[in-house]
């Protein structure tokens, strides 16, 4: 009833339904889940009646996670993403087919699920969704739950190499956001400023920041240890004075009193670390909106990562060092950021003879 009322008020206020119902629902239920964890001994309940969406679905996801870890050798964050997608599909399939076994699953079911998820996703996200579903369907077939390997029937949109230009903030945008956050001396402001400095100084991924623990900073030698979420490798970076001062200010005057080891903590009880890097999106975008920065494309933590890559390129930093700072495993991952150095690329552009004769730039 609560969600129905809130959805009705949203539609009346904006004149349309939310673009992504799942995102809207998550933003309204996150606080409720936090509250229920405080008042209920076990939340969410461990035993849920039903087919694949209940205990059976959890068992399948647990087996799938073990398969991804042992057979595919994937890192923890990728395993979490793929098992989460599997859980969503199993819940959807159970509701659609009235608890039918997976052995009865047809490609029409997979197509219907992809169509239900696609409207709120960009083309690159749709490709990722198709890849996650292919992986899960391979597991379902390999574990003997289906006779046919339905992964071969899943179609994904074609993405061309270097077809798009990553979004990045300008140096002025970064400076404005940092200055505004620095002026906010509230506990939340101290936390956000330290996070933004880590993003702008090292180009860290959001997940790498949320996983930082107290022992990852060596204050005696001024070093910070970063565990890269995508590759699983670790980097040792110098702790810049401004970053160290911002983190210390947050630890002394902004961080809630708690026993958890993560550096950055939620501002509301229970005082725990962030669940994932995506948890930083809202606070980062709020800081961008506060100074009127509306970049094209990404408006979250990753835009700071792109901006840092461009600044290193313009300073003449070798690609290998940029890749090491950003935690890239291959040079191809770093070369994507070359497209962002637009002004530098203009200096090496070749003139078109016909246009040059006509006096056109």
C-alpha cells in the first residue's frame, strides 16, 4: 500500500511514471530494509515459501556462485553481479510460470525476461544483461537442469570498438565540486569531501573506495593500498597530503562510532559500510547538482575517474603508468581515454586539402 501511494503521488507530481520502476522501488525500499534490520531479528527472512524465488532459488544462486568462482575463476564483484542477475531471473521466472521447474524453461521465457528489463537500459547495458544471462544459462545446462543450452539463442546488441566517447568532467568542474564539498563541515560533508578527493586524485573506482579499510592506509609511510575490484590486483599509491588530511578530518569529526573496519560509513544507523560502489552515485550526483554541473553521459563517481585519466594524459604521463594508477590489466583499457583528449588530438589532425583551399577549418 505504501509503494502504491508513493507511485501515485510521483505520477501526479511529474505527470509520468518513473523511467525505471526497479530503480524507483529500490530508492523507496532501502530505508525500510534498514529499519526492519533494526527491529526484526532476521531480515530478510531466511526461509521464504515458494519455488525458485525462495529456498530453491537461493540454493541455485549459491551453487552458481561456486561454479563461477571455481570453474570461471571470476573475481568477487563479478560473481556478485552475475548471481544477482540470476536471482532476479529466477524470481521473475517463478512468478511467470507458477513455480515450474527450470527443465521446462524455453527460449520464449528468456526473451520475455530480456524484454522486461531492456526498456530502462542503454545499449551497452543491454549487452551486459545478455552476457550475464548467457553465463547463467550455460551453468543451468552444465548442471543438468536443462537439456538444451539456451545460451546459444540469446542475442545481444552489437557494440563497435571505440564507438563512443567516455564522459569526463573538466578541471573547472572538479575544482568547483571539491570546493563546495570542502566548505561543508558537517559529518556528511567531511565524508563526501574525502571520497571526492580520492576520486579526483587517484581516479579510483567507486567500489574500491567503499572497500577501503582502516588498515589500508599506512600513516607512517604515507601510503595507501588499493584492491582493484575488476582485476583483484593490489596497488600501493603515495598518500597525498590533501587526501590524508581530508580522511583524517573525517575519521576524527565525521565518522560514526562503530566497530566495522571500512573507512567510509553510512550516516544513518545501523552504522555499516556501503554495500557496493553504486551506493556513492547519489551523493556524488548531489554534489555535482549543487554547483550546477550537468555533464553529458556519466554523472556519478566514474566521471571523476575519466577526468583523472585525461589530466594524466595532458601532463604527458606514459600510458603504462596511467594504467597502473587506474588499475588496468591491459593497455587497451587505458587507450580508451585517448579519445577524451580532444584538444590534444586536434593538434595532430591532418588537414583535408579540399577544405583547406576553401578556407574552412
